[in-house]
C-alpha cells in the first residue's frame, strides 16, 4: 500500500505532462497551418500613387475587377495622389502584411524617388514584398490641337527665344525628368509646372495654362482620338503602331529618351510567402487575358507579368538606371 500511494502522484504528473505536450503540439500544428495559409479575407485594397483618370488608374481598374474575382474578394481602388507618390507608398509600407493591401505603382515611387527626394521615408526594396511586374507604359509629348507648335523643334526654338516662358506640366517622375533633360540637351530653359495627376494637366493644356506635357497615352487617349490634342513625339525606341506618323524623340533630334515607364504590384514587407505567391499566380493569369492585353495595347500599355523575384531584381536595376537618367537631366534631390 505505501508503494501505491507513493507512485500515484508520479503517474498523475506524467499524465499532465503528456497533456501539456499534446496541447503544445496542437498549437504548433495550428500555427504552422496559419503560417502556410494563402487565404486572403479581403476586401482587397489597391493603393495608387496617382489620381482618377491617370494611366495608372485606368489600368488598375481594368485589373482590379478580374483580380478580385480570382481571389474571391471585393477589390477597391484607393487613389492617394501627391508628394510624387510618397503618400501612397508610405500607406502600403505601413499597412498590415496580410495580403489585403497592395500598391499598384510605377517607376516614380520605386526607381526615381530615391534620386529626386532628399528625405525618402520608405525604402523601395526593404519595405515591400514584390509581387509581379505589370507591364510598360508609353509616353508622348502632347500639345493642344490648336497649338502653334507643330514639331519638337518648334518648342525648342520658342524656349530659346524666350527662356522660362514655354511651360510644361509634369505629374510624375517621367514627365519631370524628361522635361529637364530635354531642356538640358537642347540648351534651353522650359518652365516646369507640377501637378498631382495627369488629368489635371490635360485640362490645363486645353485651357492654355501650359503649352506642352509628357503624358501617357492611357490618360490622353480620348483627347488624342477626339482630335483635341496632338502628339509631337513618342518617348520610345520605336513608333507607336496606332500613331505611325508621330516620330520618336530620337527621330525628332533628341536621343536618349527611351527609358521605360513601368508598372509593378507590391505588398508590405513581411507578407507571408504563400499569400504573395497566390496573388502572383492569380495576377499573372489575369495579365495573360487576351482581352485585357488588347485593351491595354490601345492605351499604349504593354501588359505582362513576372515572378516576384524578377520584379525585385528589376527594381534594383531600375534604381541604378534612374540615377543616371536624373543625372543626365541635371536634377538633384530636393
């Protein structure tokens, strides 16, 4: 009997110990399952650095509808223009890394800003999880159809005769850098007028507040097709198929303007790999839709996807390239 009384606590302790181990194992299993889950509860919030009607906005809305359906959640567009895309980039960098908040952006926030802004409050590489490249965007030099400027030479000559009077609108890094580079290469001074978004520029172009602008065709296509605006040159290494009479900048006498304007999709850093991979998988499938690509081609958007790693490596290479591009334009961080 003494032996039985002595052994009972030991048996109870062993039983409790086994229960503890079982609970810990179940918890670990549940935690592992959660960590490996690719579930996105939604709604999906896609943050944009430019306003409604911009090329980025037009394209994002085309994609959001299909992506939300593929993920089984509602997809909402959140336009946050201003500060050269910084407001949008910061919003996503500080969002919860659960896959519900994404940044649909361009080279402005993830390649040019490190060379244009002295105090950049986000890191385009470390603060984001790359998802997929989204394609390239075609930019044009545009003037109102009523403008007396018929060629790039006309613009340059006018600026030569009256420095800082021929104005251009710039709503993004591409327009800002291109205008400065054109002036430097031609040996003239244009007047840059900053804007938050391309649609505001087109309104002022038609109203005569600015004389020309570097605008993507996606934002200006309706005006060009309606004959209210005229393209003087395309910033690409070849002519645009639907506007074959518009010369490239090189053909117009100003080479070195074929740096690509591009799109990319990002999540906050720390987003679980399974979530990133699922969004990438569904997004690339959307980008391969023939109807989407055809619509994009009409708007000057070359649509394609990539792996997350390809986008991450591309961003790093583009940061270096835009450093040279801004230097060639004579621009320094402000």
